[in-house]
C-alpha cells in the first residue's frame, strides 16, 4: 500500500540546510496498522505530510496504492488525496462556518458523490453524533470535534488513513473513546492506518511500530502483544 524509498526532505533555513528526513525506507502492506513513534522533532509529521503529498520530497520516491506520488503535479496530487487518503490531525481542522454534517459531506461532494449528504449522516451516526448534525464546530466539545474529523476522514472510505496524534488535544477518557472508534472503523473497512503517537499503549495497538530519530528509521518491528 505504501512504499517509500530513500526519501529525503531538506529545507533551507537562515542557519543553513535542515535535513528533516534523511533517507527513509519503508513498506506498509494493505490493511496494516503501523504506529509511527519517536522523539519530538524526529520527522514524524514531516513524513506524514510527504506521504499525503502535502509536502514535496527533496529526493526519493513515495508510492501509494501503486501510484507514484512523488512527481505528480498539484492537480494530480489533489485528486490522488481525494481518492485515496484520509487525514486526521491533532487540531481538528474543521471548517468553522460549516455544520458537522456539511464538514463531513464536503469532501464527498467534491468527489462528485450524489449520496454525499446521506453518507455523511450515516458516518456521523457511526461516530455517535447523529444528534449533532447541525452544530457548528464551535458548538461541539473537543472530543465531538475530533469525531467529526474522523467521520470526515472515513466517509470517502480511503484506502489509507494518516493520523497525527489525533487524541493529543483530548482528555484521557475522550481520547480513548475516539481511538476505539478509529480502530473499529479501520477494522470494518480494512483501512491501512499510519498512526503517529507519543502514547506507547496506542502504538502498541498497531501491529507494527516504526521509530524515527533525526529523520531516519531506527527501528521497525511488530508490536509485542501484551
Ligand atoms: N519549514 C521548516 N523549516 C525548518 N525546519 C523545519 C520546518 N518544518 C519542520 N522543521 C524541523 O524538522 C524537524 C522535524 O519536524 P516534525 O514536525 O516532522 O517533527 P515531529 O517528529 O512530528 O515532532 P513532534 O513529536 O514534536 O510533533 C524539527 O526539528 C522541525 O523543527
Ligand atoms: Mg509532529
């Protein structure tokens, strides 16, 4: 599902070049759940941005679902994301002026789906928000907002879901509930999941863990079953 070969990301800062990703190689099979761990600044978010095509690699190759992402132009990248990738960030990134239902329906409408509203309603019901369809993000709790973001990411049934500390802004109980939902929906749809987390217990729920340090993979192993 995901193949990364000799991936480099270098940016030029005032103090000189910064090697954010310094030769990443990894391969993730369809249906796998992989926890991406490593210290702050090790390049986890940057890796996710390159995989999603939101950041351009300096060197190397990214192939997602047989499609070479590196080398696509802006339009092709936008289409690739729309058709293949769901993304959930730590800060929910919902559109403040749109209701929960509109937030979830928007990517479906952009993909030209005629059943956008029905699919959005159904997915919001699946995350326990059937009674919050017409609320604006500002009228929802943090956990509810993240469940809307989850519904938005899952509604188009992406083959690949990228999640960057999706429970980082939530209290422990709410975070656990959101994470249960994420794993339930992943199991139901067979979604390949890359989950960035600082929480060892969460990383342990993924079948495999990849550890980054200084922009490199320093460990890649199956999770030990508790
Ligand atoms: N545009 C940029 N210019 C310069 N340096 C950058 C830029 N973007 C990221 N970096 C640096 O790249 C490194 C990796 O950042 P990244 O956000 O990928 O880390 P991370 O592993 O996600 O960390 P955290 O766990 O704190 O979220 C950091 O040292 C960061 O300062
Ligand atoms: Mg990060």
